[in-house]
């Protein structure tokens, strides 16, 4: 197999990585795939199952993880804590999609590389569900002449499947983060500023602020004056417990490495699967200069890992320029930079994801 024409999935044998690989194989059966992971035996077993695939051992915590490999594109499905994979991809001029960075690390990449002469597009796609929420927010905003406020609320099911990287953002519950609020950058704390939300299933809960890069990118891409992302659990006890732990300062006290296992025990208890629900509310001024509020929802009956996989597929097709539009030029891009909305909506629908956009 010609690995220089292959799609490299780093973390491809993990919970989310396998779903991404299966989806790519389903939609693009001729694309060669490279499954990379720390456990080579596990990666090889999965690669044999996929066909037209190979496996390699890779640890992104070691410098130069590509080791001279020059794939068609790199999909980073695992945390890249030292940016070794990012830097190696940039040096090789290989397109790169990353779905694991929280806002602070997204800002760091923007700061380091905005003035650099990049030779390939770098897609920072760690906004919620690999950019699906941001794309739907853009779709709703097309009905406005001016977008003022975007509120993205997530219902997280404790019974849903999840990979270990999925709780990294929740492991930062004592860390303030920057958002755009009324046109100015402000710092807010997780689990503050609650908003009562009724989700498509009819479940009603208070959703609280949490850190996602949507709050960085959407003000830039569509000029929204305020962007807020909030999360609620489908278990009131779990939501109230996290509110108590964060507001009392207890979470900050147990934020050191010594308590990592304990925090993960609280946050990471994946189940066999449950649907994932998102509500997106957008307000602004329409073409007739009237103030307008619009609502959209996303429901994936197969859960968050499936929705992430579909989001990655959408971003992959965007970066490769196979979604009906020319591939982006070299530089840093986001899911909401120039999404092909109709193509994205079709991809979501084809995978059984229910999207409702009010008009």
C-alpha cells in the first residue's frame, strides 16, 4: 500500500478512532488508511478488519512521531500534549485535522503559526462534536444580516459511549477560560451562568458554561458578539454534584496529578450508548432589520462518538476538497471558516442524525 497517499488516523484503534475509520471506509472505500496507535497489535488487528489499511506504532509524546512518513492527511484523534504531531505535520507540509484541543491550546496554535508560511491547511476542529455544532450555528446565522448572540447547549448522557480524551475538557473545571461577551473578550468560570434548556427529547435542565473552542472561532468567522457553550447531564444528581464541587472550590483542591484517577472516576464512566442532543439558539438582525431569535437542534440516536466521527468525515472532505468546493489554501482554518452547509447537512442526514433548523 502506498502510505504517501493514505489517510493517517492517529488513535485510529481507539473508541472514537475506530468509528471514524469505519465511516471513512463506508463512504470512501478506495481511500487507503493507516491506523496508528501505541498498541501495535491492536492497531494491526483493526487494520486487517478494515481492508486496504495498514498499521503502525506511534506515540505522539515522542518527538517527530511521523518518522519521515508523508501521508495524504493526518487526523489527530488523541491529545498531542507537546505538539510533536502538529509540528511534524507542519514541517512535512501535510494537511492536519485536530479534534482534541481545548480553547487555550487552540489559541496557542493561532499565536504560534498565524504569521508562519504554512504549506498546508491546519484544521483546528476540536469545537463541539468535531465542529458539528459550529456548522449548524453558521447555517442558522445565514438567515441574519447581523448575528448578535449564539448559545450552544449540550445534553450529555451518562449512558453514552466515550473515549478517554472526551473528558479532558471536563478535567479543567476549576480553570477560567476566555469567551466573547457583548463584543469583548471576558474570562468566565466553568459551571456558572446557568440557562434552563428544554432539549428535543423533552428533558429540561439547567445547562452551565464550559470551555469549547466554538467560543473562540464563531466570533471570528461570523462576527457574533456573544457566544456561549453550556452543558447539562441527563442526571440531575451528576449536574448538581459538579456544580457543588466547582463552586465550593473542592474541585480546585483535587486538581493535582495525585487526584487524577479520582477525578476520572467521577467523570469517565462510559456506557453502552445513548443519544446525544444539542440545542443552538441564535439571535440577531434579519434582512428586514427586525430582531429575530432562531432555534436549531441536533440529535444523534447513536450518541456522541458517532456524531464526532461524522464531524470528522465532514472536515476531512472539506480539507480534501471533495465536498463540492475547492480545498482550502494553506493556513489555519476552523469547521466554521467556510463550511459547505448543504453537503454537511446531507452527510448528517445520511448517517441518521436529526437536524432541525427553524426558519
